[in-house]
C-alpha cells in the first residue's frame, strides 16, 4: 500500500540553524500539507501546497518557514533560523483531491529538537 | 470558524469492554468531513474512520464506529471489545468544503488507557 515517507525521523539542531524536513508524498497525489504537533499538544495545520504554490497557510507559518517541491517526488519544509519553540513533531500529508470528503494520508513524522 | 472539542483528556477502559470517546464540533460549512486518528506512543498518525456530513448512516470500520449526531454536532468514536493495543492518543478532526478543504482542524485529543 502506498504511503507518505518522511526523513529524517529525528532531527536535532542548534537554535538559529536552518533545517530542512523532507517528505515523499504518495506518487499520484496533488495536494501536500505540513502539520506541527508540539509535545503534548494538538496537531496544528501549517501550510497546504498545490500546483507549485501555497494554497493556504496558518498564522504559525511566518517568514521563517518555506515549502518547496524541488522535483517530482519530494516536498520539503525549511525553517530558516530555528527557535526553541520550533521543537515539535512535524507531519507531512498528501491527498489526491482537496475535498473535505477525502482522507489526507499522514507520514510518520519528523521529531525536531532545537537546543 | 471551525472548532473541534474533545472534553476527555484521559479515559480508562477494561480490556474487552467498549468505550466512547467524545467529540463535538462547530462549523458553518454545509459540507464537511469528520475524521478520527489514533496516535500511539511511537508518534505516527493512524487514520481510523471517516464520516461525511451528508452520510445517512454512521460509519463503521471493524471495531470502530462513529456515532454521528448532526443536530447536536457530535461525532463520538466507539471502540468495541477494547484491546491493550488500543492504548493511545485519539484525535477527532474535521475538514470543511467551504474553507477550501485544505486544512484539517484537530481536537486536543483523548488519551485512552486500556487495563488488563
């Protein structure tokens, strides 16, 4: 069964450093998403991406964040200058349509720890 | 604005018994989808069950069923015959068509503990 994959599973970085989280969505999917879950809290939407541009973003997704689909398979989330409060689990998701009736398939997550 | 409320931060259930996890929601969208996800201690999000707002029947998937009461805006998850492996965090979530269907809104979650 096709699945969303994410690398790395765990990333440790120093405050102020740039990190790139990588995701490989399901191959025929067109819509891509990033979510964040701070430890012990609920999952929060960050951004959605379609047709090589951002479709929607939350207030969390400020200028420190960017997303990119550099080739036909990868979808990346970049944090330019990490802060302590960026420590969280980051989930990538993909779907083949944008409709509310369709499942977004989640990857296993990347746990980011900012020291 | 859309909102999901899960009022039970933690629940205990005896193995082999049924348990209901509560979820209420608020939305102005006439068409929306409701989802339940399981998050074990390993951290991944596992899709369990989906209910569309226009579905006439409550969704069922194996031991999971969704008690959908549209007028009360509730979408409770029922797990029958609980197993030790059901111990996890459970999130109720929603996506609405009028908001573009892009983002999924999650509740705060309920941590389920299954006792042997």
